[in-house]
């Protein structure tokens, strides 16, 4: 279980607090206005931003002593974070080792096949479509096989149909693996399609997760102001 225990984050004049828990194996969508702190919260969980106070706990373990690379999590960014000079299989194999060997590349090729990119492992990112790049980035996350996955609008740059396809693929594969997922999105349709619960991040606070269906049907004032009529 992910637990944010009396967490307080500070960046300049910006402040964000969170005191909540996300049940294991569930998807929680983070919704709220731009600049509200959704990505900041992921940065703190990942270890890139030290808390001003409080703790980030995973299964009761305080993650504070662990640097980002040693935390039990993977991150999927909007741009995929692929290295342009490496092939798809080389990019994915980096999820296993900074110096991947032949067995790592073989496992990376298998992960690419799982997301529908069999036969494209030797292409560089510029030779892949936007959707194919997103699939390669997802393959790297799947290969890491970590129990917590942080997704920061990973498919936001894609068209509606392709975004829906990628979100369904991520939902199916990560849920089957039992991963706990935090999904930052600006689109309530993403939360309806993939999330079990919604964490509203607004007015300096990340609220405890609430069931996605009921919360979106009757959003609280802070979320209603963001979503509009």
C-alpha cells in the first residue's frame, strides 16, 4: 500500500499537503487544475523532491532513505523519455540495466512484442510513430516489473482514439500484474475509463481517494470549478 503520511511539500511559495492511502493493486487518477501540484506529488513519491515534512511509505517502509533509482516504482512520462540515438530494444532494455547485455535485450524484445511492436525493435524513436513510441515507453515500464507505477499524462499528446487504445493496454497489462498505479490526467474521461478512484489535487491539498464513478457524478466544489459545467 502507498501511504502519504502527513506529507507537506514546498517549492518557493507553493505548498501542498497530503494525508492519504492508495489500496494495493488499484488505479488512482489525480485530477485538478494546472499548477495544482499533481506532478509535484509524483516527484515527491519518486524521490526527486524531498518533503518539507511527513513521509512517503510503501508497505509500511519509509522511502526517504532510498534514492529514486532504488525505489520500488517506475515512471511513465508524457514524452516517453526515449533516447533518440538508441533503438527501441536498447531503450527498453535500459529498464533492466544501464549497460544491458544480450539477455536483457532479449527480454526487452519480448516486452516490445507484448505491446504490439514485434519486428520494430531495431528502429530508433524518429522512425516510430507517436503511438509506437508510447508503446515502447510502456514496454520499458512493464519490463521493470515494479509494484508501483507513476504515470504523468503519458498519452496526453496522442489523438483520442490512440490515447484510448494505449490507456486500455496499460490498464489491462498493469492490472494483470497487480501494480498500484497513480495516473495524472487533465481529462475526466481517462479517470472514468481506467481509474478505480480519484485523488483531487486542488487548493494546496491532495484529497484522499474517492470512488471515481460517484465522485465524477457529483464532484466536490474544487473539482467542479476545474471541470466546468
